[in-house]
C-alpha cells in the first residue's frame, strides 16, 4: 500500500514546540497557567492520528502481506527450468566397452491457466571410446579369414522431446486453475477493507476525544464563572456587613460556598487534564515528547447544524459503505471460488497426452545434431490417461463442507444487514435526540441566567437571601454544564452516525490508496 491520499492540504505539525503559544510566568501561578499551550484544529488532530496511530500502522502491513500472497499464487504459472550433467568412468577388460559416458539434460516446463502443461527437454549423451573392435574379414590375397581391428569412434546422441498434457475433466478450466489467485486477490481486498475499518474506528475515537476535551474545557469555564459569582457575593456580603445591613454570619455561608466551588474547579481542571491525555494517547506521541507537558487548546467549535439525513437514505448509505458488510461479501466470493474448485474435483481425471521426439545419433556432435534437425528420426505418441477414486468420498466431503460454509456466510450477510439496520436507526435517533437537547438546555440556561439576575437584584434590595442567590448560581452552573454536554453529545453522535453509515473517510476527504 502506497499510503494516505488527502484531498485537502493540511499543515503537518513540524516541530510541535513551534505551536506552543503560552510562556511561563514568574511568581506564584497555578499549574494550568504555567503550562505552554498547543492550539490545534480537528483536521490537524485527524492528520496526526493517520500518521502516528499504532493500530493503523499495524494494519497497514496486511495489504502488503496479501500482495505477496497474490504473487505466490501467480508463481504456479511461471516457467520452470531444470538441467543436469553427469560423467561416468568405466574400466573394463573389453576394448569395445566405452571408457566414459557424459550426459547433459536440460528442460523447460510450464503450466497454463486453462490447465494444460507443456515440457520441452533436450538430452545429449556422449559415449567415449579408447579401444578397438574386432570384426571378421577375408584377406584379399590369400583368401584366408581373419579378425580385423577397427578403432572405435565416440558416439553422440541428441534427443529433443516435446510433451503436452491436457485435462479434459478434473482440473480443466481457467476458473479452476486461477482460483488461488482470485482468492489471494480477494483476501487483499479484505485486508484493505479492514484497514479502512480500523482508520474509521480510530478517527471516530479521536473525534470523540477532541469533543470531550472541548466539553471538559467548557465545564471548567462554567465552574470558574460559578466560583467568580461566589467571590462576588462574598464581596457584596462583606460590604453590607461593613455598613451594618447584613449580619456577619451571613458572610460565612457565601465563603463556604466559594470554597466548595474551588473544589469543583479543581475537579474540572483534573477532568481537562484527563481529556488531554486521552487525546494525546490516541495520537501516539512519544513518552519524551514535550507535548505531554503542554495544554491542548482546541480551535474548532462544535457543530450545531440541524441534521438533514433521512432514515431511508442513512440505511441505504450504510448498506453500500459499511466495511464489515463488504468484508462478508468478499468472504462469500472466496467461498464461491472454493466451491467451484471443489465441484471440479468431483470429476474423474481424464488427460490427453501428446509426445513428439526427435533424435540424432552419430560419431560427431554436429552430425548427430544434423540428424535431429533433419527429422531423420521422429517419434510421435498420442494417448490418454484416466483415473477415478471409487466412492470419491474425500472430494464429496470437501464439496459439501465448502457448500455449507457458503450458505453460512450468506446467512451472516443477512444477519449483518439487519444489525446495520438497527444500528443506523439507533445512531440517527441519538443524533436527533442530542440536537433537540441542545435547544432545550439552551433555553434552560437562558432562563437560569434571567432568574439569577432577578434574584441578584432582589438581594441587592434586601428582598432575598444568600441561600436563594447561591441556589440560583448553582442552577446556572448546572444549566451551562448541561448545555455544553448536549453540544458535545450531539457532535459525538454525528461522529458515530458517520461511522455507522460508513461516511467517516468521505467526510474528511480521506482515501486509502490500494
């Protein structure tokens, strides 16, 4: 796999410290004020996740591994060559026996995708002689018979053989013989789909972590505002005590509430730190990276746009794009390839065989080769071979096993389609509910602000008490927190809906090159 393709230009974070905008101050400060700040957008977070996340990095190897499996399957149709050489020494009392024999054999063979196989071989045998042969002869002068001694010449023999074998039943056909290649190719497609699913899952988690951090920061701000209101009330109480319009004991209640809200601020600060660490963990920063000491400040605001996707369109999109469903459908393709092979193996073996041989035999290399090329000695063989396992139980069992596995996977597809149907309904309902909660919590927050303002005015006129003002302040803090949580829940619901309908990659213009 070549990597990631982004349809938008994003600034890669080169030297994370260059983005740190805060600087340490002198004197007494809180821990948060002393931390440097990293301002980061959601798309930058997504880009970092694509680059750094270990789950994605691990899955990226699988398509490359499967690519090698394809090459291995294709290698079955590569031409194969073979050669050998040998020399044998002989010792014999007979002068007519060869003293040595050299053999040189070379061949090339190939299996074709339709099932046929061909082999061409060339053999050279040389017999070496260092003696004489006796043969009866008649003396031309005396007419007496005698044994004539003749020097033996070396013997050169060349043989060129071309053999072809073609299946007519079992193992015949391109679909059968290339099934391993098709299965390996489909397995690679599955590995790419699994990589996409991992990327989608990681991006969904990253987006949710980003919005959780936004929510934690908003809740911290709400608690700080609540604490400031308590401080303001303490000042008002002290001023009223000084002028004698309020009993000193009333100040204690305001101070007690301020102390309680300081605890809430501390807890909210801790929640922000935890949310930051969760996001940093997903982005897989090194343990010694200075980013761990920095405060992440999200720059993107959560969306509040009304959803427009209908249930029917959402389900149709999910059935088209969900990677889990694609993987099951591809697994069915693999089973269909395997079933086709298993059905073919039920047939008997019937091979047509043809053989053509040319040979030359003479006392010199060139003369023997001339005989061969001149087709002086030609042999042609045509035949057939047949074999069949009686009962053929192994092939039948393999076929039925593959057929059952195929039927099982088809049912799994139907089961997953139903699960996707329910999942999309739930995720879309979550989006709609979360969107409605934004409006409801916003109205509640606005009413709480109005109630607190009215109660504060009554308190200033001496018509209310500390308890009532503090109660309305607490209600406002809760209303602000609820509104922030509703907005966060809506954006997280949108992220999960994108995952449910398989649109996460498209939403962020991300393509995985195959």
